[in-house]
């Protein structure tokens, strides 16, 4: 049984669908007009006036035929909107999408713009969230450094309006190598993933950008003089980090986790703890020998506890040391670790022992580091030692 409301709706619907008729019209101010036709168009009531009965009947016939053929909705739909809808459908046809799909997508975009934030605000929120996720200080510092470039480049831009082309242009403008550029891309991807989750953007534009092809097989290392200049240029708090990277071959992430309690001077060993949730070869605990020149570099900085490497302003200190040493723009990826492997294999000629030290397989050691440097250069490398001049420590490099 229908409710009163449903019945009323049916009555109104029936009335809207009834035939259009003409009726006599009498207005002293317009004596020439004798007939009027009432109808609806574009949702509004309209009237047309006629001087003769035949003209009124023709118009009524046309409107009723239109109503019968296309229905009330079409008869009341403005011609301009019908043309606009047809044009929109033609544009959407190749994508197999409807006007509704297009409207839903655009409305979502507009709503995202209303909720969106600037690049600076996004980076600030992301870093605060990551700090609560128990990430290492090293990871946070690296993320802050890379996303700092992103935030400054897109300063004032809403993240919902940043496109894949914008990201591509930014990555190319960095002027860095393929590996480093991919690292920046990964940082931007994390930022936009966070933005989508917070509904500041509807999609992650980084997904539409391509990774740069990284060189395979070949590694880059510092020369002997570059290594010496770098450690000499470094402020005192950074010297242990550089020395351990150059003369023990630990990964940057491993050095950043080191505590002074992991430097076992009595045994001449560095204890490298396993790191959970990383690649298989970094999940194993290992010990690395402290070679004689490394021991000399570390002893003046020996502490009972605290981190070996600076945690708060590491990136600024390291970049400044590289710039002073003249290796800021030509820094190979993992240069200190790869230098250690190359000079160690050429001097000590034991890939199995080196594999244990570096946490790699002998095959990887042989493929990466064999015949990278001459035995003569390797001998000079291991003679890079400090000598005390007052309170300043400087490297002494044996000349050719």
C-alpha cells in the first residue's frame, strides 16, 4: 500500500507528463495576441503567445511530439547543456569513462585542494610522524635533508597541485648522480604516500616518474689524496666516522649506529650488530678488525659511551668537509666503503677475509674490488696516519 507521500508524488508526476494545450488569451494591452501555451523548459515554467489559433496548435503539436519522443527530462533539459554533455562524452569515449566518472574525479580533486597543505607543511608533518615511529636518527636526518630540498623547491605550492612533470623537473634540477637522484625520488614518494593517506592529495605523482638507470658493476672510490684531504678537512667530531668508513669499510648506516662501547680497543675489533628488517647480508652480527692506522685515528677520540658519529648535524658537517676537501661534486656512492674494499684487497690479497670483514660473499668481493688499485697505491693508503701537532690532528700521506 502506498503512503500519502508516494501518492502525492505520483499525482505530481502524472501532471508533469500530461499533454500541453493552448487556451484563449485576452489582454487589453496586447489585443493582437489571442492564444497562449503554457509549458516547462529547463525546469522553469514558460508561456508562448500567438495571434492565430493555427499557430498555437502547431506549437502545441511540436512540444507534445518532443515530449512523447524524449520524455519530460529531455524536453526540460536546456539545449546548451545537451550539447555540452554530448561533447564531454565524445572526449571521454577513448578512455571508456562516463561523465559521472569525470565529475567524481574532479570533485575529489577540488575537495583535496580544499584539504591540501603546502610542501613545507607536508614535510614538517611527515618528519614529526616519522620521529614517533622509532626510526633511527640517521634515517630521520637523511629524510629531513632530502625532503628539505623538496620543500624549498615547491615552497608555497599545494601538494595536491604538484604533478609528475613537476617532480621530474625537480629531480633533474638537483644535478646529482643516478643513485643519489633515485634516493631523492624515494624520499618524495614517501612524502606523497603520506599526503594521500592524510587526504592532502588524491594520488601519488611520483608513481608516474621513472627511476634513473643506475650504473651496474662499476664502483667509485676516492684517491689516496682525496681520502687524506677529507679526513684532514673534517671537524674533530666527524673524524671517527670518516676513519671507520675508510679504514674499516662499515656501511654508513652501520657507522651511525655505532656506540663507543662497540669499539673494542683491547681486542682491536669493532662490533657490528645485526639490524632487523633490512637486507639479508646486514642482519648478521660480525666483527671487523681495527687495523693499526685506524687505531691511531680513533684513540684520541675514545669515549666511555655515546655515539661514534654526530647525530644532530651530521649532514651539514659532512657536506662542509667534502666541500673543503674538494670532493663535494664528485663523490662516488659509498665511496669510503668501496675504497676500503679496493685498497684492502690489493694490499692484503685475501678476498675471503675481506668478505667476512665487509659482510659480503667472496664472489661479490672479487667482482667489485679486484684490480681496482695497484699494490703500490694500496700500500700508501694504509700509511694514512695522524700525527699530533698541538691539539690538531692531520693526516700524513707518504709521497710517491
